[in-house]
C-alpha cells in the first residue's frame, strides 16, 4: 500500500526524535508578513497564510526576484515563506529544516537584500557549513541568487591549496562561505577579519557538531560582533542538546520554524492546526531493510544495483552509503571489477578527486556513487533513484 494512502487515512509515518514542542513555529506573527500578503490572506487561518504567498509577497527587491524567476521557482517553499520575512524584519531564525526544503535561498536571499550595496571589503555575512561540497554548493547558489546585485562571494574550505583562498580573501568579499576548520586557520593567521559580520548562518548545525566543530564554531562566532549586534540564523535537521546549547548561547529570541521536506509536485508538507511541522521520513520514498550476512553483503549489493539498472533503468543514478572510508574503498573496487560505472567520495580522497566524482555522478557519466557521510546531507543531486546504506549507522538522526 503506498505511503500516501496510509497517511491520507490518518496513520502517521514514523517520526524522528524531534518533537514539535522543541521548536514551536512562531512565524505566523502577522507583523512578519508584507502588507500584500496580509491583505490577500485576510480571513484565512494563520496556517493558510503561508500558502497565499508568492515571491513578490516576501518583500524582496526586483533584482532578487528576477534571479529567482530565472531559476524557474514558481513559489516560495514553506521555509522560504517563513524565514525570508523574519530575516528581513531583523530577527534571528532557528529552523528545523532538512536538505531539499529550499533552505539555502531562505537565508541567502534576505541576507543579500539586507547587505544592500556591495562593499567587497571584509565579509559582512558568514555562512558556516560542515562539508566542502556543501560550502561550494552554497557559494554557487549565492552567486546565482545574487547575480543582479553585485555582491561578492568567496568560499573557503580545507583539502585544497590555501593560497588562492588567501588571495580571494585579500581581494575582499561581502559574503563568506566556509567550513569551520579552514576558517579557523585563516583567523589564526590573520588572513580575514570577522569584525564586520552582521549575518552569521550555521547551516547543518547538528552535523557540524557531529563532526567535532563545536569549539571552532564558538571561536568563530566569538570573533564576530556580539549576538545583539548581528543576526544569527541556524538550520538543523535534528535537535541534540548541543544544538540547543548553541542556539541559547549565540542567538537572541529567535523566530522558530520547523519544516519537513519540500515536495516538488506542490504537495503539502505543513502540519495541520497550529502550523507546526514535524520532521519526518519523506512519505514518498519507499524504505526497505534487508538483513544480510556480512560476508554476502557486497554480492547482494551488486544484485540490487544490477536489478535497479535493468532495461530502461540502466542510466538511473544510485547512491551507495558506507559507514567507513575503508568500506567505501572496498565496495568501490568490488563494483568496479564487476563492470559498474562507479565513482566514490570519502575523506581519503583529495578534494579534486571528490569534486570529479560528484561532477561525473551529477552528469550521469558514472551512475553509482559510493560515499561516506561526507555526502550524507545537504548535497543537491538531482534524480537519484535509489539510495542504499550498506551498513546502517549506529547513531540515530
Ligand atoms: P536546498 O534545500 O537549499 O539545498 O535546495 C534544494 C533544491 O531546491 C535546489 O535544487 C534549489 O534550486 C531548489 N529550490 C529552492 N527553492 C525553490 C523553490 N522556491 N521552488 C522550487 N525549487 C526550489
């Protein structure tokens, strides 16, 4: 029975540990809506207000609206409807939002607007994100959304030569996208000053903490103006105590937003009633678990891949997650020897190799990507038909 049917009949899919009371959505505050949206929404319940919104209701400038139109977005996603007005109104935002919800535009668009004229000196906006690929992806989006406003974006992350990044920082920027480790090094070397940062974004905050970046994040935020003098936006998919601790320590009375996954076909990811949404498994994805003898795992994986890529599915993209680098290397070699078009992405590869693997998978030259959790979150890879976790992680998100 399809999951949509089950849900329509009131049986809820399995929830993550996240509880809506952890982040009550208070974005229905009409003061956060533009006048146009308030008028059109008159008489509607606060929950419906968000569905009446167009991009033009959000109070964005024509230059940004033009860039959004060129991306082909018909309407803002729920996280964009909620977060953009809140950021424009000068509020901190604490958002429970997963990959695919459109969260990048939700923070980039209002920040670009509030930055106003480019200055191109020391960064005035900072985005911290856990992985190099995600940093590159955010910078690319920021350049696309900001193509008519002339804001200069620089991205810095580890694993690649340091000198081009130092040079880029020296030339100045408005928006800096960074992974915490590399940025900390630049701060220590005095290559960059964060004293003019008015917007600090922690993207995938839970993931950054998982990766052991807590001290780096504290040091970096400590190098920015105090929380009262900047806006701080935080996005997280889960709510461990450490994330709440960060929010308490670094934010001022944030607007809290909770969002499920974006559904492309105009589906509705909003919860009824109080306007809050719980994070949940995407109900349109069928999930299967198979217990396999560890010694037979790779053979079974091969069977599943061959099965999935039979006939018209021969060019379907499949992501294979491994828990450890060693496992990823072994699985990739195993599949390669058996003629699969496979690439991999894990921490033992150089950055240029990781980038090449990702690009060839996105382009469809390789149809199977074996990855460790460096690719587990946040990457926007279109048209992945199947995701296989070779070893299930012991930690639950
Ligand atoms: P993100 O969650 O920011 O990684 O975005 C996931 C994907 O959604 C990206 O491919 C974006 O280009 C796309 N996207 C963002 N906002 C919208 C929108 N309003 N309508 C349609 N697609 C969008």
